[in-house]
């Protein structure tokens, strides 16, 4: 390797360094300000019933997300301000999540329901704002109109049809960022660690534990199972671990269900349930999802349990809902349980479900659920009678007929 020589004398005027004669380096950057836009449609039914809830009280839309923040629409049937004496209805859009100095553009549109498309529009978009976008200082900050519409005029207009109002709200969150010159751009593929672990399982290389399930043998890796399941961790490495960890016999589980559980622990995905059962029917996949949910609860695989719960919620049917409800009760799947109860409680489903073998199993295994089901049927019947009596004159926003906010029960 050569030495680095350093010159100690002064350079002559005729041999100036290259750096002193070159032009200074120039860099650049760009500040970009743009809006992230989204919309929400809010339907207000039972307008006449909402009148009289009180000045300053409102019915609210569900929250919706735009630009990384949550928003909600607030409609005040009796107005927001005491000084207006319920002469006007008020309409506002509010920041419903934590945030400070959130800058945004808004558009509130009351839809003409006659088909003439003479909508009432208040918009920041497509026009120049002298003071710029509106700034919301904190959660709960609002933009809108206290005197959005005179109530007497609204009630005789084409905006009100079948005691229903329809509102569209657009939000444009203003965001700024600075971009410098991009020297390179490298595409990064998504993680494929699950594929690698899955291939490890399929190859059988390095396995150090076997499971006998319903006469079939499954080989696996202790460390992988212990990393994925606290139950396997205790069984394979804990102080009370099995004495024989070379081949462990699994009771009360069918081989395809254990195979599907292993597939999840390695691949981090659900296997193809049609392929696993060998049957291309919804009943077969529902049955497999039920068994797999029980296995997920047994081995404390929380994400798998939720995946099975979501799948069963989507495939609720007359011939399987009773066994699914029993399963939800036994394994503390509260969301799935609520879906099943709601499905059974309808008059057209209840009688048919009671004729299934699954309902007999439900009565024997979870008798306490029958009491809850009866209460649910009673509430559903009361609600149906109320709906029949008042037709569309009900609030669907979580308020009672007097406009008080109430917590909905399952």
C-alpha cells in the first residue's frame, strides 16, 4: 500500500487547487402542500322524532377517517345556540381524534331528494380562501353553521323526504412535506418470513418433536412452536414439560385440525379450508373453522382465533348457527356470540334453528345461553313492534325517541 504524502510548502500562484476554481455546489428541495380528501354520507331518519331533544343536543354520524384523523358529523335538530330559540337547524363537522392545529378544507352538502339536484352546498373546495384552510385546534373542534337552515323552510322543502335528511360531508386534510433530490430508489419486497418457515415445515428438515393425532404423525420444530404458542412453550420447555417430548400424543382433536394449526404457526396464514376438508361446501368449511377456533383457543393462538371468529361471522347459517353459538360461549368469543344471537332472534330464523340438531346440542352444553337468547328475542320483538308502529320515525344514530344518547346493548 502506498504512503500518503503531504506537501508542507505554500502552493505557487500558478498552481491553484482544483477546488478553489470550481463553481460552488448547488442543491435544491421542494416543499409540497396538498390535500388528502375523503367523504362520508350521513342519513338522518326519523327527523320529526328528533325535534325537541333540546337546543345544543345533537345526533351524530359514525366516525370516519380522512388524512390520518377521525371525523364526525353533528346535526342539531333544535339548533346549537340558545339565542336562535330553535329557529334553525345546525350542522357541523368535528375533529373526533387527538390532534392539534389540524388544517383542513370542508364541504357540507344537504341533498335535494326530489331528483332536481338542487343541493344546498357550503364548500371550501374549488375557490380561493383569503385566510387559507380552517384550523382545528384540538379534539372536538368544529366547523359548520349554527344557522344552516331555517327549520320551517326545511320541513316544507325537497331536502326532507319520508322524514329523512341526507347529508354528504367532504374533508380535505392539508399536509406539507419537503422533498430533496432522490439519488436512488430501491424497491423492497414484502416480508416472506412466513414462506420460509412454511417451507421448513414442508421439508421436514431439522424437526425435533412429533405429534400423534388421531393415528397420524406430524413432525415439527420445538423452537418454532414455543415461539408461536405459550402453551407449547410450557409443554416443551417449561418446568412441567412433558417427559416424552420426542412423540406427544394429542387427544380430543382431529388430524386435519392439528395440521391446519401447524400450517398457521409456520405460514402465519389460514390454510385453504376447502382443500383441507376435500369438500367444496360452505357447511364443511364452517365445520372446519369451528374446530380450528377451538384449537386456537386451546393453544392460545389469539390471531388465529380471531381469524376463525371473523370467518364464522361471515358464514352464519340456519344449520350451523346453534353450534357456532355454543362454541362462541365456550371459548369467550363475544363478537361472534352477538352475531349468532342477532341472527337467531329474528322471527323467520328462530323456528328453523330450533329444529336443528345443533340447537339440541346448545341446550345441553350451554343452557345459560338460552336465557340470553330469550332476552334477546324479547328485545328484538319489542323493537320490531315499535318499528311497525312508527314506521320510519325512529333514530338510527344511537339516540332514544327523546334524543338522549343511549349505550346500545347487544
